[in-house]
């Protein structure tokens, strides 16, 4: 069964979950994490 559409309230923050395939590590170095944070701020 497909996932239902997300419930979105305009102007309200969303809870973002980040994890790799099979819950593997996605930030192997501090620079990876900093790059992610910079892109998140731009979004």
C-alpha cells in the first residue's frame, strides 16, 4: 500500500528525518555534515 500524502500546514516547520539505506551512516566526515547544513539553510 502506498504512503498517504504528507499533512502540510503552510508556514509551519516540518520534521526532517535523514538516514541512509538500511540506516547506514550518511555523514562520514564533518565536511559532509557542514555541506548538508549549508544546503538545508539555502532551502
